[in-house]
C-alpha cells in the first residue's frame, strides 16, 4: 500500500473490481459462512474491540466531540452483541442475487427474465459509528458486492479491529479478502479520491452529518445513495390515544438523540391540546429536553422561544421544536415545507386521517402510532442497513442487501431471428 491517495485508491479499486467479479457468482452458503465466521471472530475478540474503542473515545474527548457524537462512537456489550446478531440476521436472509424479478415470453418465442445482479463495488464514507464497518461490509457481501470503507478518524482504531474480523470471516469461507477493504489512513484526501473513482466504484453511500453528505453530493462523480438530514416529525392528531402518544413522543425524541431517526419536531393538533393540555410538552421537559416553540405553547413553564430556523433543523441533541396546528392538513403542509423526506409519524386512531397522512406525504418512511426511532434497517428485518436514502431513484428508505442489487435481462430463444 502507498500513502498517496490517488495511488492508494487505484490499488484498492482494482482489488475491489477483481473481488466483485468473483463475488458475483459466490454461493449463498459461502457468503453466509463468511458472515457467521466474522460474527464469531468479533465476539471472540471483543476485549480487543473494546480496547480499541477506548482509544477512540479518548481521542474523541480530546477533540471535543459532542455528547451525541460520543454516543455514536461508544460500544458496550449490548451494542457489540447487536452487531453480531445483525451479522447472523443478514446471513440467514434469502440471497438477493439471482432472484427472478419478472419473466415473460414474447409472441416470437423469446423468453425474457429480469434477474437481480450485484451493483459491483460500493464505496461507503462514514463518520463516528464503528458499527457501519460491519453493517456495510455484511450487506455488500450478501448482495455480491465488494466494498471500500472509509471510516471517520474518530472510529479509526475500532473500525480497524472490526474490519480485521470481517476479513477473518472472508478468509474462513474462501472468499477474496479484498471483498471488504478499509482505507488504512485518516487522510481526508482519500474521500475526494473515492468520489472521483468512477472507474472503480459504482455507487457511494455517505453515513454522517449534513456537512459530510453535502460534500459528497456536491463533489461526487460517482452515483450517491444518501439523505442530507433527518428532520423527522411526529404529529399528534386530535384522535390520538393519549397513552400511546405520550409513550411514542418520548421515545421518538429521547431514546437516542444523535441518530437520524430521532424526532426533531412535534406537531400537536389544537383539539388534542384543548382536551389533554400540555402533557406531551411536559413529558419532554421532565426528560430534560429543551422545547423550542411559539404562541400558546410558550405559556407552558420551561419552554423557550423558537428561532426562525428551528423548524426544519436537525438538532441531534436533547432539543425539539414544537408547534400547534389546526388539523392534519396543516401538519402535512408544515412537513412538506420543513421536512427532509426522511421519516414522519402520525399518532391517531382515525383510519381516514392516517390514510390521508400516508397518501399526501412522500417521505421515505411514514409511520402510524410508532416511534420514528424504528427508522432502521435492523428494525425493518433487514439485519442491518448501509444507510437511509431519501432519493427516488433505485434505493429509498433503509438500504439493505436487496437494494444493493441492480438487474440484468436473460433472453432465451430457439434459433430466433428478427425479420
């Protein structure tokens, strides 16, 4: 390996292309074996993982990372077990490669099949979450893709150990070690090199904050799966069940404030507020959440005035914007104006109102009576996710192994010619 970003990218890209060619026809059994072996290696080497994570946490503290970023970085027994369980779940899923998506026979006798095929080489650029090293590697392998991982400097030590465990799994299954590569340097120029690597990378997936995603979307010459921000809304309708609403709102904001599925704005129907009072706001305040609001809600002791840009802002912290609205249509209009097409949830027992909310909003994920924190590939039964995409071409919502495939046409004739 070389320290020059361009040369390093070329070497890694060529190795990834060769690995992808082999992975495209690798059996389901070998891919599953690699993932299960990697999971066993991670658990067997968990003390090594935790030691590396301590180094990263010390580095993050010295850099002055925010509490939310430190939370993303931190691993413990539960989170590491979740990573291992995710590998097992991905291994047990049906192989997305080779699925017949559609087939038909033409009047001239040609039989045509549309069949799922790997994308090729995926580049993943991410910040502080070391679990992405495993999740992205697993999903790309499952879908027959090679992957080049460029983790953040914050998680460099942890990601290095986790990546070595993934390679250990590949080696045990007899698959090319270059199927999952981790950029072995903190050099930021490697990000630019990946974004320009059109000969080597088929798609880029950024995982991180607005600054990273904006940079990728602005500079990438390679296609991108991404979401810019997670400005997630929860709307408490007039027909919401009070107990459900209290439970969901508190979880949507406070379970983990630093993830993209955390609620950033609470909309409350006036009639719900008239009937139940400020209970949802008070619950948040008691949980230590700063509630920024306007109008009537400022009468609730502990709330603070919202700045003009607080609606449509991703706080990634114990802060939420809140507003009273006059019915579902005003809630929809607010979300259309300020949302980021990520995840929105409606709390209501009225089927017609829920249907209207689902029909008239076009976010990647729409929920009813459920916390926005479920915006996660693992919770969708995908085992893990490589990211959340809000675009409308190819991949949308949690991007799992199935969405990391394209398709090709297989055409069979019998000496058939075109007149």
